[in-house]
């Protein structure tokens, strides 16, 4: 009986392997940054076959059209004869005589070489008919002898209705390259790595980075952490970040407790250097179930890089809970070609960003004042966006205008909403339940393999918390158009927000603190939606203009105080000449705008802990920020 069972098991294994889709990615024979990919398929069940590359992938909230990086695609039958096809879109191909389809070959160009639009790191589709660049952590990079950043969604396509067939990925690699990934290598060869993914969703959830060995690994509470680093000038080693990373992951594991069940977590850390590599602007990270891709500029000081590791990588790690292990049907059954977005970015991104800050105060990585400063920054940044647009509506339509322009508010207003809900729950439960407890309960009710219905989430949250009042909060501030009531909720925990009017000043937007510097043009620019000052309106200044000079005084970042000092000397009614760069098609046109200065007052907000909070306020504050007391 045992012998028969072993034979049957062996035959089942052979059958399963026969049903694999084999994907070979050749990192050795690379020409002009183009990598050859070969896909081999089991026997087709239909003559009508549709083959796609993703239009978008989970976690990006943008239309990227990965098919645009593919060249020289060919379809072959079992005898090696080419099969004719019709290209139906930038990402899709249709075959009408495909029962004999056996193999597809094509070349993949890298997205990192694309020019990225200044000030638009988080691209969301097309603008003025021109495709925007892919956010770097979800893109691809092929640099022979240096590094390959392989987000598998950029390299491997899928046949419609075959997304649940297992994929066998074979990476042909240089012998001196090491691959950082959460996947387990199935062979011992020095020239190939072999990985098995249960389906296409698992494949796109599994990035890899190949470069000369520069990695560390360590264990935290039973979870293996791997950090692979690419530093173009060898300025940094993976070992440089071990202490920071261990401290951070230990704190995160303590904060999450049994909510995190990962056995392995891989961090693919790519450092960009304009002088010897692609000129990237899309810095940040992208989450996966067991890994994250992380892109930063190499010229950052070590201390600043450590801070980014803590703030950005911790955010991505918290995604292992939400939405990766607690999500709606829109995410669970993700449609790569015709994506449908969930209503709940307030939880997926806002809640995750809230965790990334809350764990640092609760686990002693930052002080109470530092935490409060972060909340203050999010309050101020959220004012750049539409505070009355329902967050569920924005989230569901985030791929299209005018909603996509509000996306970045998920990290600001989204955080504030979760903070206010946390305080609400603490107050309702006399401190016994907070936002983290709610997420733990909803994750237990559903989980990685059981999605919830998008329009039923709030009902489920009421069930797990047993507090119907949170539905009122949701309907008013998340699904409704009421502005975020952060002042009201901060007051409950002994924090006051005080507004005061500033002396009249000269500038081009109402809040000078929302001015950014463009090093490429040596100019100042302002985020979309900033309120213009009365002077700016009087001279027909546009929010998209970049400031080159005022009265001939140009911007020198090394001596910026000289420029700022001059603006402070400008008197009401004084003739002023503002030189700007203005978009004219694909070009920047330098023009002069003239008018009489109008000095304007602004409201300044200060946020601080009350010196004499009430006993109830102090108790709720401790339950919120230090629940272990």
C-alpha cells in the first residue's frame, strides 16, 4: 500500500510539473538593456487565446501598461512554426488558431531608463497623450554586469483564464550574481535559479534583484529577514543597515504580536545614482506578502538613509497585515487588465501609515513630541488636498481624474482618519480596544484567503468591535464629505491645536511652507492645489509655474537665506518682477510677470500637549500612546 502510494504521488508530481507554465528569464545574453523571456505552456484547451501583460499591479494605484516595454514578441506552435496574432491593445494579444500554442518569446526593455516627469514620482496614467513613467519600485532595470531589478509583472505575461496554473521560473544568471528574493531556489546550479509560484498572483507578488553579493540575513522571533543591497559606487554595504533594521523589525514584531505570521521577509534595496545610472525620481517602496522593493538616492547621508529605512520599510512591512492578509474581493481577485479598485485606501494605506508611526512611539523608537510633529506635518500636508471629497469615492476611482490627483492624501488624511478612529474606539471601550485591535479582529474573521465584500466592510467592523457608533464615524468622515475632525479628537487626548494670524508677508502661495525646490532647474515649485496668494493672482501666476527669480535675484540653494531675506524686504505696493518657467507643450518657456506687491497674512497652527490636561484626557492619552502601562 505504501509503495503504491509513493508511485501515485510520484506520478502526480510529474503531472503537476507537466502543467506548469515555464518562464525563462535570461540575464546572461542581454543586448542593449533588453532581456529575453521565453514562456512555455501546457496544451491549450481552446483555439481562442488572449495573452496579456498587466495594465497595473496591486499596491501601485496607477495605470502603467507594462506591455509597452515588450519588443519582438513571437508565438510558436509545438513544431516551432510561428503562429499569427492580432495585437488588440498596448498590453494584449489575441490568437485565433492557438490550440497548438507551445511557446512565446519576447524582449523586455527596462522601465528605469524612462525619463520621469519632474514632480510626478507617483505617476497615474497618461498626461497630454504622453505615457508617464512607472514608479521605480514597481518597475524594471537591466544593467549588464551591475544589477537586474526584476519586478516579475514587468517581465512575465499571462494567458487569460490560466492565471491559476503554477509558474516555474528559471533565471539564467551570471555565476557571480546573487538573487535577493523571498522565493526558495529549487536547484543548486551556479548558472540558474529555479522557483515555483502557485499562480500568477504569487508570481507578481515575488520580485527579485540580482547583483554581486551584498546582503545580510538575520532572524527575528522565528522570521528570517534578508536585505540585498545594490549601491552603484559601493558607498553602502548591506551590513551598514543591520543594526537599524534589526531594531526596527524587533519593534514591529512586538507591536504586531500574532498578527504577523511571516517566516521570511526580503528587502530589495536599490540605490540610484544619476551620474552612473538611470536618473530616477520615483523614490519609495512597494509592498508584497513576503518582501518589498525599496528605491532611494545613493547620495543621501547615512543618518537620513536610516530614517528612511525605518519610516518607509516599516510601512511596507505593515502591509503584510493590511491589505495583504485582510482585503476585499477587488484585491483578492485582482484584474490585471481591467482593474477595479477598492473603496478602502483609508485602511490599506492610511491605516498602514498610521501603524508605521504609532509603533515607533509605542515601542520607544521616537518621543511623544516627535510623534506629535509627525501628526502636525500630516495635518498641514492634508490641507493641500480636497478635505470634503469622500475617501471611499476617491479610492474606488483613484485611477482617473479628478480622483487620482488626491491619491497622495491617503498617507496624510488617511493616517488622520485612522488616528481619530483609534481615539474613538479607545473612548468607547474605556481604553481596552484601539484601531490595532480592530484590525486584528477583522483579520481573524477574514484573512489572506477569504476576502470581504467591499461595500460591507463597515458592517463587518461593527460586528468585530461591537460598537455601532463607529458606523456614524465612517459615514460622516470616510464615506461622507465632512472634513477630518482632527482637532476634536486630539482634544480628547489632551492635545491642543491653536491657530494664530501671522504678520503680513510677501509670497506666491498662501502657505510658504508648501514651497519645494527643483534642483534640475534651480527653481521653486508648488504642489497642485496650493492656494495662490493675492499677489500671485494679480499677476496671473499659475500654480504650475516654477519660480526662477524675483527682481533678477536667482535661487541659489547654497545661499538660499539671501534669497529669502530679499523677499522679506519687499514692501506693500512695491513693483516686483517674477521670472518663471511655464509649460508650453513639451517645453519650458521663461517669462516675466510684473505687478505691485500685495502683502498677505496667513493662519499658523501650533500643536502641542496641554500643560494641564484633565484626568480623563491624560488617561485616554496613555491608553492611546502607551497601552502597555
